[in-house]
C-alpha cells in the first residue's frame, strides 16, 4: 500500500479535479450495530466507482472500515487517521493509503489509540482535509457509536450527515440522540452541516414492525429525510468478511443494487445542497 503524498505521485496531472469540489459525508448514529461501517464502506466504493477520488476515513478505533476494504492487518501501517489528534502539525496525507479498488483510498484507524489529548480541537481534521481538497472529491467518515471527540470531529468536518438505523423498537431513541447532537454541532461549530437523511438498514417491507418503525421515523423527520433503504442481504456480510465492497464481491446481489441506487440519490442531494 502506498501513501498518496506528493513524493509518491499518486495524483498525477491527468487527474483534473476542476469543477468537482471536495464533499465530505459523515456516517453516524449514537447507537451501535446500525450498519454504519457497512454503509460507509459501500458508499465510498460506489462514489469511487463513479470516478471520484474518494477517501474513507475510519475514526472508530475498532478499525472495521479498513477491514471492509481489505486492510486486515492494520498494525502494518506506520500512520493512522488518529495521528491527527496527537499532533496538530501532522501531515494527514501520510495516513492515507491506496486500496486495490480504483479511485478509492483509506485512512485506517489506530486500534491502540488512547485519547490523552488535553486541548481538544474539533476542527483539526477539517483543516487537514482542506490541504487535500485539490486531490480529493469525496470523503466518507466512519464514526464511533460513542459520544466522544472522534464523533464531534467528524460532525465538525462534514458537509452532510447520513444516519443509518435498524428498523426495530429502539431505532427512534438512537436517531433522536443523534439528531440532537447534529443540531448542537450545526449551531455551535459547523453551520454548513446538513442532515442529508436517514437510511433504514437490513429492513424487510413484509415485516410489520419494520413498517411501523419507519413510519415513526417519517413522522419525526418527514418523508423527505427518509432515504432509500438497504434490504437484508447475506451478501453484504460475506463481502465485508472478504474485505471487499459488495459491488465487487457480489455485483448482482440485492445489497449491491441497493447501495448503488442509494449513492445515486445521495449524489443528487449533495449537489442540491
């Protein structure tokens, strides 16, 4: 794996990014187990497949997003996304690596990172990415489910937020918690932040409870905020275990189709915003 720093010439003169501004999307939910990482990996892969230079940043110290792109031994890397929290002068491009998928790069998580920072700056990642804005067109941030400085940093960095949720009886609780944090961040730190929408994950329209939960979410946030859902599909789990986005592992699967169509919808919303 090679870093995309200037000395490695990862972005050559043939990459003309004029007219394609860098847009950053955070995938977040205060509740764990809601399909955040699967959604982050597959949205990033779909954006890269559309021809955008796309970076997936893993801010969750579990390190699962890197695994989903084939980085199964994270300790092989000298630098990680979390180095930005240790050193305000850290060159973030050192923590960005090629994947085996065209146009797709990853900044993996440090599994051993312990937050000892006394002077937390929620805009540090934002400033680091500003230095890369001529090299990147799409950035997707996978966030931890806990309310910590990594999640706050992601929200302060992003242009927009996607909230995936499982359609069970606790879904509304997690979504409400996340929406409160979203509005607090948008008010205090990042006025450009938009709630792009909510994505039901692993849902089945035939199950009454799923329909009821989705109806409750619509009543809280409006039909416009409910995005195309991701149906329950075993291929998504198999693809993740294999370290591949589902569009490459099982391109004809329901999961691949759902993430492809969801990305098309998100791109329309991002450009409208």
